[in-house]
């Protein structure tokens, strides 16, 4: 099968400093995710550090204020419009603190990836974010933790797991130290899984037509 000439376009959704986005962008620039580019970075926080990182790289950015929308569905419908305008093939959640709703799930079915700081299905689900995850892991006396990349579905953190990376939990581990160790693994795992997903799924199907689908 001939390789696609036009680069696959990623749409990155983030809410904070954007360290996973930075790792993905670095991997693209190093040729570790070939024939791929970040087409737009979108945040629900106008002051998110990840937006400035994208601007510094010449990548288009958009900040959306949830207060400007009637509900989550309307917010996500606006997200879909932006992603379609930038011809996005694959949506990447990189520290995005909102739960995805029906309009985005429908428009990009099996085209949304997320990374979670635990070995799913353990310590996932609604409310399990940030240090809460690592606190729960340590409270249970686990000997290892890690991170998981999964497909996003309507159930939080319940989509098929595409890749995991593990870290050992040492004596006197704190939520903060565990978070730092896991984040280092996230920065390595996420670009690897994105490349794998593009090569094994998107490239086999040809150019995704998800950005051409009409919302029902």
C-alpha cells in the first residue's frame, strides 16, 4: 500500500503546561512520528502554558471559555468545528481536564487518544486525576504503577488500552515523587503509541474522513 503523501494532522487538547504535547512535538521534529504534524492546539484555559509552547512553534492555537457555552455538548460541538477547520485526523488529549461528550465522540469515533497516569483499568474513572491517582496507588500499598494510553469512549478511562509503561514504587515514595516518575514514562510512551496507531490503524484505512462527517 502506498504511503500517504499529506501528513497526518493531530489536534491536541490540553488544559495546563503541555509537557506531553511538548514531548509529542519533539518526537515529530526528531522524525520519530513520521509524516505527522500538529495542526492545532486547543485549551479550555486561556492561560494554559501549552498554548504558548504551541505559539512558539508556529502552531495555531485556540482557547475556548466554557462560560461562553450553554453546556458541555455545545462546547464540544465548537471543538469539533475547530478540529474540522484544521483537517484533524487524530485527536490527542494531553492533560485535558474535561470529560469528552457526544458531539466530539461521534465526529472522531476511534480517533481520540488519552494518556492516564495509572495502569488501567486500575485507578481510572471519573475523579481520578492528577495527584489523586498517585495518592490512591500509594494508599493501596502497590509495588508498581505507571501510565496507559487508551482510546477515548463515553465511559471515562474505559476505552481499549493501546500501550502501558510501568515504574517501580520505592520505599518512602510520595505522590509527588511517583507523579514525576510516571510523567517521565508518559513522555516516552505517548509518542510511541501515536506512531503505532497511525501506522497500524490510520495508514491502513487511508485518510480518515472523520473531519468530513456531519454531526447528527
